C-alpha cells in the first residue's frame, strides 16, 4: 500500500497544520533532503501508487462509472420546462451543470454511503445536490465582480455564454434545486429515514454559508486585494472553507444516508477535510507547473494576480511534502473501515494528490 | 367583515385571470363604474376595512407583535464568528436581514401553522427561512447587473454598503442559512415529524428556483426595456413567480408544519397565490401614486424604465378593480376555516391590499 511508502517523507512543520481542523499527525522521522532528491522520491512514490492502483483498484474506471451514473441523473434533474418563459434559466443551469467535470463530490458521497453500510444508490439525491452546489459556486465565482473568469472546464463560463443576470439567477436556482433534490423524500428508499434526510440537508446547508464556501470566497477575495502575502493559517482557512467544506459535506451526507455511526461520520469528515486541503495545494502546484490547455482553465492566473498560494509561501518542494503529509492523514482516517469498501476512498485520495489537471 | 362589502365590485374580465393558478371566481354581478365612483367606493371600502380592523382584529398590532418575535429570532440567527478571520460576510448578511421590512412572509407562515391546527411557534424556523430567502432575493435583485438599485427599505442596498462580491456571497449564504434553519430538527418540537420538515424544506426550495423566484426575476429582466409592453399573461407569470411563489411557500410550509390536511394546504396555497398577485398589483399602483420618501425605495422607477405594470397595461382604475377581485378570491379560500384562526389571514389580505407603502 502506498501508505507504507511514506515514512521517509520529511515531517512537515506542525505549526502550519491547523490542528483545530485536522487530527494531530503521527510522528514521522525527520528527513533533511535536497530538492532533487525529494523530487525523485516524489516521482518514485507516484509511480508506485499508480502501479498499486492499477493492480489493486482501478480508480479511473471507478470514477468513470460513477460519473456516468451521476451525469445521467443530472441531465434529467433540471425540471421539465413547464413554461416557455423559463427556457433561458433552465438552459443556463443545464449548460453549467453538464459542462463536464470529474464529479468527484458525488463519487465521494456515493462511496461514503457504501462504506458506512448503506447502498450506494441511496445517496444519489444528495450526491447530485453536492454537484449542483459545486456548479453554482463556480458560476458565481466566475462572475465579473468576483474572479472574472471567461473560461471554465474548457468552455465559456456561464455569464459569457448567456449573460450576467442569467448567471446570477442560474446559480441561485441551482442552489435551490440542490435542496429540492436532497430533501425529496420520495427519491429515497424506506431504509433511509426522514430523520437522516433532514440531517443530511442540514449538513449540505452548513457547507455553503458562513461556515463554508461563501465564507472561504469572501476571505479569499479580501486577501487578493491586499499587497502583503496572506499568512499560512489564513490560507488554510480559505482552502478549508472554499474547497474542503463541500467535500466534507459530500462525505458526511453520504455517511449519514448510509446509516453510519457518529464515529464513522467523524472519521469521514476528517478524511474529507484532509483531501480538501490536499486538493487545493495540488491545484496551486498545478497552476504553477501546467499550461492552460492541459488544465482546461486559465493557468498562471495565481502568479499574475499576486494571489497567495502554497508554492509562493513555502516553495514548491515543501508544498509537495505537504501534499504527502495530508495524503497520509487522509488515509489514516480510513484505517477502521473494511479495506475493500475503503479502497475507492484510498484511491480517490491518491487520485486527488497525483492528478495532472 | 370586509368580505361582505365587496359584492358590488365589478367582476374582472375572466380571460385576464390565469385559471391555471387561481380558482374559478364566484359569479359577481356586473357593475360598470366610472373612475370617480370607483375611487369613492375604494376609499370607502378602505375606511370600512380599517374601522372593522380596529374593532374586530387589530392587524397592525398583530403584525407588530409577530415582527418583534421574528426580528429577535433573526437577530440571533447570525452570530459573530468564533474564528475572527472575517466578519464581513456575517456583517453583510445581518445588515440586509435587519434592515427593516414588514416581515409579512414570516407572519403568514406562523398564522398558517395555527390555522392548520398547530401552535404558531412550531413554524418559527420555517418562518425565519422565508424571510432569509426574501432578503437574499432582494440583495441579488438589487445588484448592478440586475435591477441596479441603490436604495432599499430607506437604506443603501447591500452592494452599496459593502461591495458587489460581498453582496453576491451574502445572498448565497443567506439562502444556505435559510435551509439550515428550516431543516434543523432540534429546533422543532416532537409534534413536528421529520417527514413534515423535509416536506416543508422541499416546498421552500421549489419556490426559489427555476419554477419560482429566479424564473420570475429573469423573465422580468428580459421583459424590461422592450419597446412593446409585456402581454398580460406574461406579466401575471412574472408576478406569480417573483412574488406569489414565496408567499405561497410561507403559507404552505406553515400549514405543513401545523399538520394541515392536503385540502387545507391547497386552499391556503390558493389564498397565497391570490395575495401574491394582489401584492404586486398594489405595488404597481403605489409606485405610480407615491413618492420615494413615502415608499422608502426608489419610486417612479417603473415609469422611468418603461417596465410593464398593471396600470400601464389596463389603467389605474381597472388595476384597483383587479386588486379588489383578487382580495375577494383570497378571502374565499379561507371560508372553510375556523373564523377566529382565519382572522389574521383575512386581515393580512386587507393589509396587503390597502397598504400605503
């Protein structure tokens, strides 16, 4: 397992990990490395993990299958146009929702449901909801008054393809649809009690607002305007709110729907927070090292905009070390689960860490 | 009762009422009024309703009491952040939420809960949610790319007091908070089953999205600035979605939580749609006849922007007739309920019809 290959990774200075949100890391031996030595080890680890993935669990195939299920359901999730007057809004929602994307959040939700003891399909409504929320946050983030992006997932952003008012309202409508979808009792089997559904809906709600997405984005925008670099704890705050909170909601709602215990739910919560931060650190690294074409979105933006990133604050090598650290923490949360059920989550964490786009 | 004073109001041409949304009106005697005669009758009706109000049910006092309860609950709904990374988002949300407002929607929600057989307080979470949703819709509607309003409830709009990005995100966060509040199981007594709560949450979601608020606003925006006036059926579509949908949600969620039967819920739904349309017709009339100072928002905007309104389409007198017609329809829906429980809703309908701002 990749996990056993990590003991020699230098333990990252603990003050940069917000212990409030992450469990205390296991003690790892100190290892002073030169950057080229670490780079070789990083590549070596990556190769080992990938070969392990191929023989033990095909995460790519798994993701393709889950994305197919999710895409089919999303495609028919936008309500039928009862009135010709509302075509434009529906079109914009559909455009953004079906513009591609890896569907990581829904996949995480379905998998968490299974690992917690339920059937994957039970969590489909909440899985769809997480993707709708993710999409609406992108629509609003791309707006001219926000990040002002013209390109997303290789296509014109919503306000470019339609217009700004339509994009604002499509985002609002998708958020509403997310809750409509997740709270629809008739789309769950009887095994899933209304109690669990209400609890899941509450979790979803918390991840978007002042404890989640919106908060992360506000602080991020505030920091973008400031000339000084953002301190590391604030950067982590931004990422935990902007990115990790929705992944957390995906994992936790899946686990709730699947009937997981409080202990299991907490472990999955911490797993999600680790991979959420991981996701963003990798994003920062990729933005620095890849081109727009490879990424499918505007690259090099961070450098141009003076936005604080992990590589800028702590350097590329230490960022890669941190990635390994977070990956280890994430996988540690899965130790108590049945290894076969946990395999997708382990591999998903690797996927997030080692993805190229 | 004001209801008995209305038989002589001329029945409005039926093709102008979208029967899809309103129940078929009772047959009323034809009465061709002159505008002077009608104006006298309208004033007389207003005075009669008010004098009836003062002796039989004090709607103003009722609204003040409900608003006080709601304001107190809203004020504590957005706590200061425990981690002071940023209070900006919370401040913007609180600014808009506590900027005034008649709290009509929460009042409706509480009253509907009671009329359906429950205790008023059961519906407080859902009532708060309707006001949060109403507020977020105003924040987004006021944005520069939307209606571009600088003034609301007598104060600078959210994007003016803060900035555009904060206003977009404050709206999103309020929407999230609405669902978090409404779906929070622990804020309901045991009498209110999770089943009812999920159902109520679903109703809320439906009223904001692609078949509700958002749809109405987009069609409204699309219709603004066109050289030809909007046809009457489209105008009704706009108002039923922009205004009536949320009033409907307020009433229906209250009734669901109160344990109302499907029949009762449907009647209350019909009531809400009538007063929703009524609300907007009166708004159109007031915009034409009052000043900014009296209204607390930018008046004369409709005229200036060439926006289609009822007075523009059918004239001021016929708009007033229509208002009376809708008022009658609304109150008819309440006929099957206990008169004492129904009193607030009857007088609320009058309040909406005869308000001066």
